[in-house]
C-alpha cells in the first residue's frame, strides 16, 4: 500500500478517561489520507483496554514510561507520512483540521510548518487566551522567546524538517515543545491557518504543566542550547541572551526563596554571563 500523506501521532500516558475523544476526532476527519499512531508511554491504567476496539483503525505502539518527548519521537520513527501532525491526548480536533492544513501546504509548497488556531477550555469552561498568547504568523522567533506560541496539537510539518532541526529533546522533562519550536522558528517561518480547529482542554490534575515544578529552568536550558548551536543571527542571539538572563534571574530568585542558595547563585551567574556577553 502507498504511504499516507499525513501521519498523526498521539502520545498517551494514563489517559484512559480522555484518549478516545482525541482518537475519535482524528478518525472523524474529512481528510482521509492519513495514518494514526498512538504511542502508549507505559500507561498503568486502562488506556490500552480503551483502545482495543480501535486497533483496526490505528497503530498502537507501546514503550516503557520515558516521557512525552520519547513518545512523540517513537511515533515519528514509526510514521510514513510526508506530513506529520501531533495531537495531545487531552485535546481534540474539529473535523476539518487536516483538510485545512493539507490544503495550506498544497497552496504554499515552500512552507515547512503551519499551525491552526485553538479554542481553550479550562475545567470545562471556555476561556479566552490573553493577548500575549495570540499566535503570530511568519517569523515568530523573537516573540516565541518569552513563551511558547506553537501548540503541538495545532501543528503540522514536513517530515524533512526533523532532519534539519532535530526531534524533541528527551532530556527535557517539560518545555520540550518550547525547545523544538525555537530551533525551528530560528530558521523557518511558522505559518498560521487562522481557524480555531483545535480544542485544548486544561486544568486537569495530571496536566504536565501543572505537575512539573520550576518550568523556567527548562526554558533556560533550551535557550542555552540554541545559543551554543551557533545558528542564530546577531539580532536573534541578542534577544535570546536577554530572555535567558531574565528567566535565569526569575528562577534564581525562586531558588533563594526555597532555600536552594547554591542553585540560585548558579542561575544568577548565568544571567550575569549573558548580560556581559551582550555588552561585549
């Protein structure tokens, strides 16, 4: 059989209560030339049992519990499509999502990556994202330094992008998406298909951003990595150093408040080092 145009990858860990909503939203897409890969990241609940009736319509990949980055990377490895799309197991798509993005790539053959708009729900109530969360389109590197402006559930990219930018960093327990989108946005425009075709649900107790402490330390690591990679323009590097110093000082102050003096001093030193580099 010919390879599908699109590979959809859903990582899942102990999401038996919500995984089927995500899966059904993929299987109900108006665009049909896709494969669906669910990577079970060592679930200990009934995630596998919940998916059993769907095994004729998706590929279930199991791995030991090694985190969302490893799960997504495993899915990429198993996939065949020329276009890759991700969906978090607590989100879901509207039926036209894949149609809209594949049409975008047909009309824009030079594009490497795009994302759609989103609708947000928190604890069952619709919420409006703040102005700072509004997604830009095109060269988004500079605004992406402050916070992540690309959603895994909304993105679609050409497979060859991973050959140039790399995959998700499995050493980062959180902010792995911030890290990858920075590496991509430093080199390519990230386009916006300005339709709210993804529904993001938040506020549940096992949400990664709620269960991981000190997220800024991982954003700092991502900024250090991209500066050391030597791929940034002088303008990009200056902005990255400015944001790195700011985040390092914020995290350093948090360490001091919690009595972690040595760790806090390391982050203050890192901030000073990058501030000095900008002056020099």
